């Protein structure tokens, strides 16, 4: 991964590390919400919810647009798909490494060269 990709992944994981932000993301992926309506769903100040929305926006997981006095937030489905693809790639990498380790352990457990057997 390039430095830009790594920075993007850092931003995604930071944004998704908070339960409230994950919940906000679920809501805005299901449909557009005003930030004020989102704020009513949480036991925190409007400013705190705005900060959570800003973290998600900086990570590219949601976008905001103005409609009159309201800020409307929408989820970025492509960004979420990118996260899924990145995690799938990481899973494939680690599954390959684990499979290789399993092969090496199996070779150690059943050596093919009889001269490697110890007779202590």
C-alpha cells in the first residue's frame, strides 16, 4: 500500500474506532440525515455529535451538504466498500501466511529425511 493508502486506512480505522461514529455511519448509510436529527439520537451535546460527524467526513466515510440552515449527512458507500476490500486483502494475506506456517509445522512433525530422527 502506498503512503496515501496507509493514511486513508489510518483515518478509516480511527473513525470506526468509536461506537457512536459507527452508529452514525450506519444511520447515514441507510439514508440522508440532518446533523441535528442525528444529535437527538444521542445523550451528548449537538457540538459533540458535530465533532463525530467531522471525523467521519475527514475519513471520507460521509459527506455533508447544506440545505438552508441544515447540514445533511450521507454515507459514502464506495468508501465502505473500499474498507471491505482492504480487509479482504489483509485476510487473504494472513490466511496465506498461516497456511505456510501450517505446512512448515507439518514438515517438522513428519520429517522426510530419516537421518534427522533422534534416538535419545
